[in-house]
């Protein structure tokens, strides 16, 4: 019979590794949140500018959604 495979890691989990893992996770969450917030602010600024410039429906809704999606993906 084959030996059972254990799920133990090579090195024991230390406090520093655990802390670094949590900081990495929250750094990723913060980065994603900032990108979404920046996209929403950009979209609001675009709508405000279009309202005063008199642009049509295509410019007001479709173009900033595409630009915002590209901004989030970056």
C-alpha cells in the first residue's frame, strides 16, 4: 500500500509568516477597493462634465462604462 499523503507544509507556520500572509491579503483587498472607488469617482466626474457640456446618451453612459472597465482591469 502507498503511504498516505499528509497536508503538512515543509516549514512550520510562524507568527511572521502568518502576519505577512494577512498583510498580503488585506493589501490585495485594499488595492481592489481603491480601483473600484477611483472608477466610480471617474464615472461621476464624467457624468457631471457631460451634463454641463450637453453630450448625448452615447457619450454619457456607454463611453465612461468602457473606460471605467478598462481602468478597473489595469
